[in-house]
C-alpha cells in the first residue's frame, strides 16, 4: 500500500511536462490493449471461417449451390468466402459473354479474386500499424519524460546550499516512472504486432493457395464446357 501511495504521490507531484508524457503513454497503452483484444478475436474468427469454408468446399458440393448459400446467408461473407464469391461471380459473368476464350475467362476470375484477397488482407492488417508505432516510439517518449524530469531535479539543486540525496531522489524517481510507463506500453504492443503479423501472413498464404486451387477447378470447368 505504501509503495502504491508513494508512486501516486510521485506522479501527482511531477512537473506538467512529465505528467503529460505519462498521460500520453497511458492512453497509448489502453488503446493498444483494446486493439490487441479486438484483433485477437478477429483473427481467431478468420481462421475458424477459413476452416469451415474449406470443409464445405472440398466436400464436392456443386459450386453454384455454394455460391447461392453464401450470397443468401444472413451473415456477411468474410475471408475465403469473399474470395470464392468474387471469383465465381466474375467467372459466370465472363462465361456468358461471347468472344472470350477460355484463358480470358479464368484470368478474369483470377483478377477478381486477387482484388478480393487484397481487401481481406488489408482488413486483417488494419490497426496493426498503430501497434507498431506504439512499440517503436513509446520508449523514446518515456525517455523524453525521464530526461525532462531529471533536468528539473538538478535545476532545483541550484537553489539550495547543500545537495542531499533526499532532495534529488524524488525528482529522479518520478522521472524514471515515465521510462517504466514507456516500456509498459511498448513491450505488449511489439509482442502483439509480431504475433498478429505472423497470423495474417499465414492466413494470406491460405487464401492464396485456395485462389490457385479454385482457379484450376474453374479452368477444368471451362474446358469441359468447351
């Protein structure tokens, strides 16, 4: 309890600049944790959706039936579902038009799926740049607060005849709290950023693999119809 009260007194007794630095770091930490919990749920749901769609897709169900199920579903299509819908829709549209060879039909479907894939990856990567910014800048922001606080502490020593540790210690201690808060904000942000980037890359690889496999299926369909 005494430790908590002493830290509280140091924070409330710090200079205005150091308090602003601490407030900024606290806000950055709170926003980072909000993003971390939300993004963890989004990526977990994306993996679940990909698993569920792949099981349904590779059961041999008719592609047209899968398309109708997805477009008629109550929930908005996500991830691999969106890639499939974009590719199948463009494939069906181009196949009805005359004057297009087989390769043009498949390539058109591939382009539509590539656009859908990029949109899905972009959505998964949203807010990750904030975590990267917090992770890379928070230690320096905290260090700025520390330097400022120590500078004020030594400046105050100029107004006393005899310098003692009891006079300078509180100022240095309150300044070091800013460094600690900078690390507290940065470390979780860096860990979460690296973990989420890895998960997004793995999902992107799955999406890209499905795109290539689905393109091969569409190519076989075109040749069979031809």
